[in-house]
C-alpha cells in the first residue's frame, strides 16, 4: 500500500535545511553557557520562519497554526529541542491576540517587525501568587489620561531580557459581585526595556539558552494606544493565544520525542554487547517501539487540533489533549533514550540527557498535566468542578 505524500513535506524540508547549520555541539554549548542562540534566531528570521503565522499583508508568511506547529516540531527534532523552539515560538502564539484583536494601527506598527525578527515580544501572564489561577492576578494598570500606570509582578516571562515589548495581562478594575473573576482584565503591549521595569533571570534545570525571568513593574507608563482591543476583555483575548500555545508546545514535545527516539534507535543498533546489538533484546526494543506508537498517536491529535483551530472550529478539548498526550509521549521517549544509552545517556556528549531535561518541562508548562485533566473532566465530561 502506497502512503500518500505529506502535503507539508516541502515545509519540513525547508526547516530541516535551515536547522542543519546548527549541529548538536552548537546547542550543547549555548545551553551550558546560558547564551541566547542569536545566530540560529537570525537565520530563521532571515528565512521567514519567525513570521510564519503572521498575515502576508503585515509582512508574514500567511500560514496557520498547522504550519507553525510543523515548523517547531522540525526545529525540536533537529536536536535544537526547547532551546531552539523557545527562541521562536513566542513570536507566533504570543502575538496571536494582536493579529485577531489589535487595532489596524497596532498591527501595522508591530507585526512587520515581529515577522522580520526585528522585534522580540514576551508574554506576561503568570504571577507568583496566582500560578495557574489567572483570575487571581494582581498586577494593576490605572488609567491616567492617555496612559496606564502599571504596577505588579510577573514570573516565568521567557526572553524578557531581550524583548522590547511584552504582551501583559493586567487588572484595570475589580470584578463586580456576580461577575466571573476574570472580568476587568486588560491586555497591553507594554514596553519592557524601561527604568520602571526590573528583570531578573530565574536559575533553572534546563532550556538554559533561553532565559526565564521574574519581572517587576513599578509605575510603568503604557500608552492607551498600546492596549489590545477593549478595556476589561483581556482575559478573553489571551485565550486566542493559549490554544495555539498548547498546540505549539505539543508539537515541540513531539519533536523532542522523535529526536530522542532516533538517537536511541541508532545507539541500540550500533552498540554490541554479548556479541550482538542491544536492540535485538526485547527489553530494549519493546519500550522504543511503544514510544514510537505513542508519539505517532500524539501527532495525529496535534494535527486534528491545529486543523480545527485554523478552520475556526472550537478546539479547546483537542488542544489540551494534544498537549497532554505529546508531553507524556515526548518525555517517555527521552527517558527511554537515556535508559537505552545507559551510562552514556547520562553523559552530555550524547545529548539525550539534554532532551530529557527539556522534555520534562512540557509536563509542567504552559499548563500542568493535572490541570489538563481538570479541563477534560469539567468541560468535556461535564463532571462537577473539583477546585
């Protein structure tokens, strides 16, 4: 039986070619030195990959989340893993609320610069005392004429040290009795490199080439013209970034799982112990075969979720399940790769320990596995809310 050609094969080949210039040692060195992969980022921007999902009229590639997710899957699968993907993906899902809800002036001012790679934008939602409960954020913006004055604190703001702007969720009024607590939030495209902003990197286990930061805002002035959409509707606007984020992160987990599995299979085929390849042992072969099956299943759900999003269909269930499946399958594949290589799996020169560290992150962010199951239980199965 002939397999039909992948309609996105040309896209995949283009990304693979771009990534081939950045071998394993490049990513190993960037991670160990905690250095942003500027050469990689600039090459991807020059190739038009950064703006893949930005409309053509604003200088982008005009693709959808499907194309963006395939691109990031291939970046991860090249061996770049999360250090490569995180250098790029905020420019895709982070700006999606601007693409959909921003004013025409805002789109024309910022989107071409994002598409060209000239403008880095961070995503500021999570707070230390709110965590997953976004309804409890306390960062506040007070209207003062044509400006907002922003005060508060965010955490896990990726790339904050290098970004000029941040898509910042703030509270502009308290919710009224009877309202949902997410009412009264506003989305701002605020300046980040400002004396009223204090940015501090957070030491962490992996993905060290791309910094994560705690950011404090002390009476930061933000123009009203940099408000995304209407005041008070910011929470609903960020939802247009959260489903794409889940789909993209799922694709990145898939890519990490694929490269980890490929390295494990190669090693299992070449490594001779007791006069035969270790891959001939079912104790080695069966876990790797199972990982392949789980990755393949996750990939099908990712493609379903991205196709629904790009078609304007509801996709919350599909995006969340895709993230849950891919995060588990990707981490499991990376863990099995370490086990297959044995002691050398723990050595940095073989890179699978880096994939393992970075794949672990996907089970925590951007939403934990447990919160995905809460979503499915409540919104899909219609069970009583547990929290």
